[in-house]
């Protein structure tokens, strides 16, 4: 990775978090290039990370071993068509755009090409992301390794065998941070009603969420077993859990994930037709 040229198209949140991760991590990639229409944003990137910048998307494309498409999904068609003629066949294209199918990127390029689709999530911004990757059949083993080490700089990585699984991933980890934020919001409201100050409630709830996630990550037991262990018969947790289950928590989460997955499929259809 140290030797390779990574070119980012779109200098927003996601590009910023990956670049930050690359430069902080164990394998700093020295040759980073970034293209975005906003010169002020580019200047900030250059000042902070010493990367090469341009307001022209095609400026560095010929140099790219990896070209990361980090623009909004609605911009993808235009951006991909604009890059097609200058992109080497050897370049690996990594798209982080939600809902844009690999076959549509290929169609907009006008040729078969090595493409990795990636669904990251917002905790990537603090290098604690969860990314799912899918490679088309043009991607070599070396390119798979490259894509994986790129996304590992902002968190964990899983590989999908079928692109269709991206819709489920979008519903689970793509949208997932918002579900946990909602749970934290609801807990915070109740904590305040129970008489704790907003600051104290916030701190206790965030640390509890972090601690529970860390325990679940580090434990060899499943989350069900961890829950049973802290739920003593006749105790306080048991009462809380009973109330949550009486409110159909599990069924509600099932409906939420199904709805998000359906929407991901609908959006992919709309965006792919552009
Ligand atoms: N943020 C996340 O956690 C997250 C999670 C999963 C997937 N993604 C995907 O990551 C992609 C980027 O998301 P983001 O949150 O980083 O969005 P963002 O912050 O809006 O970044 C996109 C950047 O692209 C720039 N841009 C607009 N048109 C361009 C063009 N023609 N050529 C080059 N750059 C252009 C935008 O500039 P302006 O602001 O001036 O328009 C902006 O700086 C999206 O496709 C999204 O689906 C993001």
C-alpha cells in the first residue's frame, strides 16, 4: 500500500475519514490524491495531510492504482462517465456510494472493469467503522487485498459473496448507528425524567453503550448469554427487559431492518436508472 497511488474523487466526510485513517494507521500510503470542486476544502486537506489536490477529477486518474469514488450517489453517473476515457484498465475502482450497483458503474464506464463496492458506516469517521465489500469478477486477489487494507484503516471489514447482500448490510450496519443513537436518545429522555442531569445522563448512557459493545466484541459468549448474565431473577434488569419485550422490541427491530432493506432496493433501482 505504501507504494500505491490512491486517488479520491470527492473530498467529503467519507474521503476525509479514510484518508485520516490511512495516515494514522500502520501502513501510511504516501501517494494520496484528492479531487473535489471546492478549492477551500482541498486546501484544508492539503494543509492537514499534505496530499495532492485538484479541482479537476481527471487530473490524477491516469496515476491511480486505486480510484475511490466518494461522491454522493446522485453524482456517480456523471462522475464515472467523466473519468472513463482516462482510466487505465489496471486501476481498481472502489465505490463507497450507497445503492449504486456494480453493473451500473460498469455500464457508465462503457467497459468491463475491476470494481469493488463498499458499504461503510458513519463511525468510520472515528476509525470504528464497519464496512462490507463486494468484488466483481474482474478484481484480482492483489486488488482484493488492497481494497481490504484501505477500508481496514477505518474499522472492520467483511466480504460479501453476493452483491444483493449489500441491501441487508445497508439495513444492518449502514443504517445501524442511527438505531443505536435513537435508543440512546430514548434512554437519555427517561434518565432525565428520573432526575439525572442531562450531562450526567449523556455520559452514563454513552459509556454504557461503549462498554456493552466492547464486552460483546471481546467476549467469547454471544450477546444473548451476556444479557442473561446481567439479568438476575427478581432483579431490576429483569423488570426493564420485561417492559421492553412487552413493547415488542424484537418485532419492532425486525420491522425496522426489513423496511430499511426494502428502501435500499428501491433506491438502487431509482439511482441505477439515471
Ligand atoms: N458518510 C457516511 O458515513 C457514508 C456511509 C456509507 C456510504 N457513504 C457514501 O459515501 C459517499 C460520500 O458520502 P459523504 O458522506 O462523504 O458525502 P459528502 O461529505 O457530501 O462528500 C461528497 C463530496 O463530493 C464532492 N463533489 C460533489 N460533486 C462532485 C464532483 N462532480 N466531482 C468530485 N467531487 C464532487 C462534494 O462537494 P460539495 O459538498 O461541494 O457538493 C463533497 O465534498 C456517498 O456516496 C455515500 O453514499 C457515506
